[in-house]
C-alpha cells in the first residue's frame, strides 16, 4: 500500500504490522502538533484495507501484532472497525492483539457495549495522548478533554480489559511550570495506572500553532534543562508497578527508558548526569 502522510506510531509498535485505515487525524486541533495539519482527514476504502491484508498474507506474513493507523483509529465508527477486525482475523488467525491510538473523545463516543465488543474482537492496546496533568494546560493547547473526562474514560476502557498507555509531554506547561506539571501529571498517572508511558518532550515546530503563541509571548518555552529537570521529578514521583517508561529529548539526542520501579535509580542518575552537562544552557527545542 502506498502510504499517504507521515508514518506515526508509538515506539513499542515498531515491530507490529502497521495497517493504515485512515489518513490524518479526525481531531487535528492540538496546538503543538504538525503531524497531520497538511492532510485532509478521510477513511481509506474498505477494499483498499482488505487488499493490503491480502497482499501481506500472500507474501507469507503472519503478524502477531497489528497497529491501525493513522492518528486516532479508535475514533472510527464501531461498525467499520468491526469489519476491519473481522478481515484481520480472517487473514491472520494467529494475530494476538490489534492496537491503535485513541483520544478521550473517541472513547466517550462509544457505548459500553461497543467497548466490550471491540475488546472481544481483539483490540488491546490504546495509546492516549494525555500530555499534561494540568487542566489549564490542556485547555491552552486545545486538547479534546479535561482531567475529569480523562479519569472517567480511562476507567471505562480499563473496566473492559483494554491496556491504557499514556503519551505525555514535558515542557508543555511552559517555562517555570515544569515541577508543577510533573507533580500533577504524576498524580494523574499514579491514579490511572498505565502500562506504558512515552514522554515526547516538547519539540516545537515553527509551523505549529503553539509556536505563534510563543512568538507573541502568550507561551513561554521551557529550556531543555528545564525539561530534563521536569522529567527527573516526574520519574521520581511515579508509583506504578511494572511500568515501562520511555522518554525522548530529541534536540540533545537524549533518551532515558526502563521499567519502574526497578530501574528508577539508574534512570534518575542518567538524567542527573545529562542535567549537569546542560547546566547553564539556554537551548530551546525548536525546529524550522
């Protein structure tokens, strides 16, 4: 299949067979994101999706994990998702899990019965962009949810057996608010108990709407030093058993990952070492 747009999937899905079912993101209003701004969101024809499944099957592929793209496949109408899931199991009867990105609104629009049926048909991991534990930050960056809604909808999907995985962003609260954001985000994560957390520390593209807020002075961009300190404080506060944590600071090409709580001290030491090398630095994560 010829892929339209940018390939976007969580790092832990790198070994999964990625099956595009839509182009772009149905929400596409988060101010920090530019991944899908140039795309007109639309579903891919069912015949095209099935043709890709057939092609991979005929080529000898036997994927155990399948990731549905693009930006938030869980937002597809349940009937359409079920058609795709049925074809997946037809071509790949040994497929063990079907995973995808989701938003809080995607979950909110599905009934309990729909959630139950989707789980029964193989949907397992949902990757949800939580971003921050501060309501005013969620509002400022135009997320599709507030904290209370996130608590409620995550509780619903976990009730039916789905695996909740959180995407967050250190730096998203802006300069001077990193420690506050770390504490509130840790509080949220400790209550919701995700299986995985991926920190895509804010890397601000000049074409992102949030960059216009930065230029106008409405948003104060944190330095990489601040982002590292926030990351360290967040990890120190996390209390989730067997938690996979993966954090990216792309500007300085730094990544820290491990399983909490057993790797916590090692991860904190690695962060502290990098923080010391960045001492006094005023690097901002901006790309043209």
